[in-house]
């Protein structure tokens, strides 16, 4: 095998002959096509060592080359040649065909310091497709696999003309949903389909528009299930939201501003958030916070992990302008799963209730002043026959003759949990189950009283 050294400017001249090596080995030097070839008997030791500097001085007096012979060039020339040799020391050792090993040096016409326009760095022809790195390839694959499972939902309502009595069916909103199973069930947010007279669904790659029926919903948790008659539906695989970590990468697919099937990426930026339901005001617990861009139209769409599994349902954003400000919220899939299964299997949603009518959080403060701030939840009414009525809870009463108001019980504790406002009460109630006996601590007049209440059941039934 031979060492092929490309010429470095005009100082390389025709050389031939045989010279002794610096350590006694024979160095055979010949010229072949303006390249200097050193035979194997002396380059073998060099191959075993890590080459960091290639020392070379050339004489063009008689066409002979000797590493040990001093150069007759000026000090400046010598310095330039040494600099060139040191820069060329980052040699490329590559096995050439046959027995040649090539070490490439820059030609005299090339700069030792490649510029931005140098072919070394910019040797890509126009129109060449971009080569994706590993992360980009994974993102493209995830979007390609998940998009057929994402639905574009249009909410159509009858709108009466202000100039006539005629009502026209008009699209009033759009959102996103995703395929839950292969039986035609599509999951979305309840606020996406609320008030609809007709729902239509489209899928990517399918020009047909499908009619959808609202199968059931849980307005407290903002979840709805649709039934769509479409063959060969591809469900999204389910993940797990209880094992999520802040910093984990996530992907949101939806139809922001009507731009169908849009992918945005981000991370889990927070966990365990609390979000009030836009339908009833009751708190939704365990919400996922993300900085993936979520805009109007993304509601009801899937939030996926890096493996393309469903971990949440995009539902809301925090933004003064109404557009994405880097703070989005998604319902955790672990909570959504139980609601969806109730609707699909039983056609209803059940929830534990106390059987109370509660005053708004600010009412107690208005009635008794600053002492009413975070002082508990005032009971306005107690429907007859309900769990609270059977337990003896007292509601607020107004004297119809004099107009005086007698305050009812103020709930300040639910089992071992302090209650400062309605969110605290609903949060504790969500952790209980139907038929469970709980202890309410109430302030009645100037005394505190403990009342045992057996929770009732709120059932929302849906037509088959």
C-alpha cells in the first residue's frame, strides 16, 4: 500500500529515487501524475501511529526530496511552508484502491480556510431534497400515522334572519375530534358540539363529509362522544397521563382557525392544573399544561406523546388576545377514558351529588362583609327529597313580608378537607363516590355543626 500526497502549490516538483529513512528504513520515492508515492516499507509504522503532524521540506534543485535536509528558502518561505504543513496535518487517511493510501492536501488554487461559498461546504445542487435528521423523521412519521385518526368537526345551527322568520342552518363553529375505537366513536370537547342542530365530520384524504350524531356528553368535564358511520376508522392508541413528566415532548394535532390537520409541538410545561369548565363552572382537575400552540379550532383534538399515543384532549388556552400565548391546557386521558366508557357502554354519565343549591362565591362576602371572604360556601336552597334535605341541611330563607334574609348553613368542611369556596367543595365531591356517607361541617348561626350526608346520584341519560 502506498501513501499518495497531493501537491501543495508549485514547491512540489518532480522527484525520483531512493533515500534512506530517518530510522533506517528504505523510502522509495517516485513521481506518478504529479503525486509523490512513498512505499509500504516505511509508511507502515506511520499507519500504526496517530498522525498529528506531517513534516516535509522539499528541494527543487535536483528533483530530490529529503525530510532531513534543510531548505534553502527564505525564513518567510520556510514559515509559510511549515504553516501549510501543519494545517495539512489534519490528514484524511483513507484506503484507496489497490495498495494506495491517500492523504489529500489543498491545491494551490484553493484556500486553506474554506469560505461559505466553498464547494467543501456548499456542494449541494439546487432542488436537492432536504435530508431529514432522526428527530425530523420521527415527527413526520408520527404525523403521518396519527392524522387519519383526527376529525374536522363542524357545528351547524339554525339561525333566524333578523329580517324574516326564516331560519337557516349555518356553520357557527368548528373544532377537532379523534377516533376512539373502530366502532365509529369520535371524542371531542362538549363546547365544540354544544347547541348543534347538525354535526358534520371530515377526515384527511377523504373528500366525503360524514354526518355525526351526539351520543352523549359530560358538560362538567367538557367531554362529548359522537357516532360516525364511516368504514375503516383508525383509532388513536391510548397512552397514560398519570406518568407524564414536566419537560416531556408532546404533539398537538388540530384544525386551528379552520386550517385542517395542523401539527404543533412543545413540551409538558405543567401538571395537576385546575381548570373551570366553560359549561358549568365546576373545576376540572389534573389538567395538563403545555406550550404547544393551541388556538381556536384545536379544541377536542389529541395531545400525543413522542410515540404517537393519546395522553390528553386539547381543550383551552390562557391568552389575553384569544390566540396562543404559549399556555394551553389538555384534559388528561386517564380522566377522559372513564367518562367515554360510561357513555358508550351505558348511555349515561353518573356523578355523586349532595342535592344542594349553592350561592355564588361572592354572595357571602356581600351579605356579611369582609368576614365572608373565603369563609365557606353558602347554601341557598335544599331541594326536597334530596340527600341534603334528608340529612337536615338548612337553606337560606327570605322573609316575604319584611324582606329580611336568614342565612342558611355555610359549608366549611367536607370530611377532612377545608372548604373555602365552591371549587374546594366540588373538588372534594369529585373524589367521592355515589352512595358514600360523608361528613359536612357547617356554620349554622354562631355554632358549627357536623352533618352526615349519604351522597346521591346525578344521572345524565342519552337517547339510544
